[in-house]
């Protein structure tokens, strides 16, 4: 049986679907969880339901991240906080939106890794970091120039961090989910002209659920994945294999 007794696990983006599902599954597995996110009411509700601690901070601000995380004892991290940006081609993209997507999805995750890995090294117990990336980093999706670029950067942050932190016993991996059909994503992915051809090219032919993404995240944090590092794991129903 997997044990999560080596120290707290920080989950950013915990007020969102994948982050909240990850918190719930980690708590159910016996982990001590610190949840961060933008929606304070949803964080409070999550804490009331699971008993997790909360630690909100701003992924756009290094000062906010440093103040929250410098010296914080953690064993694991899930970088799940993110920003979707816009659906646009390279020809009509809004560079201000592009900059914000990169700022939160890549720079924010790197800063969280910077300060939490320093604590892991100080504690000397090793650690595990999981970055929540996207299938959009692995294949070209129409309209995803900003989001896909930010997640491709995150995948490289994953690989380089795995290389640099391995000597301290710290593993770093990413998961690369397909679409989860939520009210936020339905405005685009729910359109028949978008959804039907997409699902026809996916072997499993359906949308993912939050729990189907959270479960591999929990596995990658666990001792069962003790020899896995530097991996970008598609959780996409086979879409990127085709």
C-alpha cells in the first residue's frame, strides 16, 4: 500500500477541477495536503470537506510565491495552477494574453519549483513534483498558440528540473491531459464542429474526467513511481498516439 507520510504535498490550482480532485484523492490516500488557488471560497469549501490546509498566493508574483513558500516544509508539489488564455492563430494572437499565459503556466510553475525544491533539498528526504501540462504541448491544436507554447515550456521545465534535482532524490514529471468537459471548456470544445472531429480521432472517443487526471498525478507522487522522472505522461485516450 502506498504511504504518503514523508511530508506535506502542495497543490496549486486547487480551486479548479483537476486540482481539487487531486487534493481529495491525496487526502483519501493519507497525505497531508496544502491547497493553493485563486478562488478563496472554493478553497475554504475544499478545506472544510477534506481537512486540507490552505495557502493562497499569486502565481503572477514572485514576491507572493516567495513569501508563501520560502522555508515551507514540503515533500511533494503539484503545479496545477494555470490560465487558458484565448483561442487564436499566430496571425491574430493578442501578445498581452500570450504573455499572461506564459507568466502563469510556465513562469509561475518554475517559481513554485524554485522555492519548494530548495526546501526539499534542505530537508534531505528527496521529493516529487508533478506539473500539469496538456496534450496541447505534444501536438499542434488549432487556436492553441499561447496555451500550447506555455505547456511546451512547462514540459521542458519538467525535464531540466528532473535532470538538475535528481541528485537530491527529487523526481519531476508532468501529466498531459486531454480535454475535460467543464462549463469553462464547453464554450469551445462543446461546439459540434470542434468536438466531433476531435473525438473521432481519439481511440477512446470520449472526454476525460477530473478524477482520471488526478489518479495518475497521485501515482507519480507515490513510492510506486520511485524510478520515474523526467516523463511527460499523456492522459488523452490515445489522442497523441495517432
